[in-house]
C-alpha cells in the first residue's frame, strides 16, 4: 500500500516517550503581526514533553496558508 511516504513515529525523538501520537488539529501561526490559522493539520504530539513533529504533508499545508510563502512566491498564488 502507498503508505511509505507518510512519516511513522512511535517514539518521541525528544524524550523517548511512546505516548507520542498523531493528532489532527487547527493550528495558529504568526507571521510578523499577522496571525493565521491552518485548519486540520495532521502532526505528532507528545503529551509527555510537548514535542510536536510535523511531517512533509503538514509542512506543505502550513506553507500553503502562510502569508510569508505567498509573498515570497506569488506564482503559486493561483
Ligand atoms: Zn516527548
């Protein structure tokens, strides 16, 4: 199956906890004075140390919503 490109994390890279798990949440990010929300981002969240790990898919989605990204690369602003 085509799951090979998805990051699989079972142990937190920061504290070694096996409680880290994948969650889907809206996240708020800030760029200069502007706050923007990226809806339904899938990432790994460690309840033990608070580490958050974003996979490639999540990073692409964050970029897609980022004002900085649109500013830097207007060609992608369809
Ligand atoms: Zn951790």
